[in-house]
C-alpha cells in the first residue's frame, strides 16, 4: 500500500471520528439542558453508535497488522437494554463513555499520522497583528481551525470555523451594542448597522446556511472540501477585519 493511500485513509478516519465527537457532544449538551428528554431522542444516539461501530470496524480492518488497534473499545454494549425515558441521567453516562471511546480512537489515529503527515502540511497565511485584535476566544478557535486545515482535516476545519463564526458575530454585536439573536440574525444586525459590506454580507449568509445545514445540525454524509475550508477561513478573517479593524483603518472610516 502506498503512503499516499494510507494518508488519505487516516484523514478520512479522523474526519469521521471528529464528526461523531461533535454529534455526541451536541447530544450531551442537550441532555444537560433538558430536565425531560423529548420523544425520539434515542434515535440520533443509536444512529451515532452504529456509525461509530462502522468506523471502528474500518479502522481495525485497515490497521489489522497493528496489535494495538484492538485497544479501541466497541460501543455495542452502550446500545444494549436501552429504552426511552424522560430522565436524561442514564443517557448522560453512556454519552460520556462513547465520547471517551472516540477520544481513544482519535489518539490511535493521531499516533499513526504524527510522523507521516509532518512533511505534508500545507500553509494558510494569517496576519498575526490582525488576529491579535480579535477577542481571545475567537483567536484560539481560528488558530485551531488553521491547524486542522494545515493537516488537511477539512471537515474539522469547517466545524471549528463555524464556532469561531458564531463567536465573532456575537462579540461584534456586543461591541456595537446590537442584540444577538442567533448567527443569521446577528449577521443581519451588523449589516444594518453598517459594519458589514454587501458582498461580504451575502457570502456570510451562504456560509451560515452551509454551517447550519451541513455541519452543525447532525452527522451527515457531507464531505467538506479543501476549497470550502479555505473559503471559510478566508471569509472568517475578512469578517474579523470588518468588525475589529486596525487603528489605521478606523481613522480612515
């Protein structure tokens, strides 16, 4: 097997694992936010377990010559004897367990790729001075997204870009005394306040829809392309410059 084929498989496996982690993390948050679970809440949990088991089987088959691959736990026991109940407590424990299993899988995959991909990194230029003008939490998210992009993890890059997107719009609304009532409404409020130009506004709404429908809502078969990840990062930095401009730009406004 060529090293390129193994690299492509590693990237695919990590993308799938990170997608599952986001899925189960969102379910865990919902459990914590609800005293009574809505009917049908088990369906996305059980679907996620099936996807995890399919991924585990693929990883174990691909790395069958590595005895340590067997340390990745099976999640079949987590779907056994589980029935719907309005009390979220029993499900919370299982969600924390599957999240720990996914972390173990990601650790295994990280060990496999650490040396292999070091020479295959791609770059994405970031102006450190402009980045330093953004809120600290947003800075961290953008740098994490850039890191994922450099290692060709396009789906993970888009996921983190989405979080940075929300953070940036929320902080922008706060800075200019505007109400933040969700990402799309926040973008519109900033546009109406004259903080976002028309061309950027349209691109932001397109990205908000993509993030909402294809990335953040649930586990999907959507494959985030390198082009989409690069676009997300570029637009995010443009939004940062618009909302938190350098002092020289402020003087010219």
